[in-house]
């Protein structure tokens, strides 16, 4: 059995690794909403309907820790923070866009 490693964590299954990095409602949606470029934190949070402040911060930190998004803080008052996809985030974007298209395809239909 092959062991998959990423940033010091080990996985017995490649899908387990993938789901750890992008699984869950908010991670995938955050990646999706950054598809067209950087967004200010307030814009990104508004695009994620129903997310709490705590969950937004936790999700963004996990995606940043895992190298999927980057966070840029501008030294202005009031503080300006932007998030954008990294190269790794861009590499998973086609999968997320396929999932979004699948959602369109199954909407109001029986598959």
C-alpha cells in the first residue's frame, strides 16, 4: 500500500488526501468564488451565503496553510485583506468547475 504525504501529513488513500485539502462545503465554495481573481475578504465572505465569521476564518486559514489560496494584507487603514488562488488552487479549479456544472446539470432534473 502506497502512503501519500503532504506537508508532513500521511494518508493511506489519495482521495483521503484530496478530501482533506478541498473537501467540505466551504472550502470548495471558497475556491469556486475565487475563480475570477482576488477578492477582498468582505466580498468573499458575502459570496458564501450562510457562512459564519468563525467558519470563514477557519476555512481560509486551512486553505492558506495547505497552499491553495494566498492571503495578502495591505498596510492601510482600515485594513485591506485579499485572498486569491495560488498555482495549486488553480490546479484544482477545473475539478471544482466540473462539480459546479454537475450541479447545474442535475438541477430540476432526474439523473
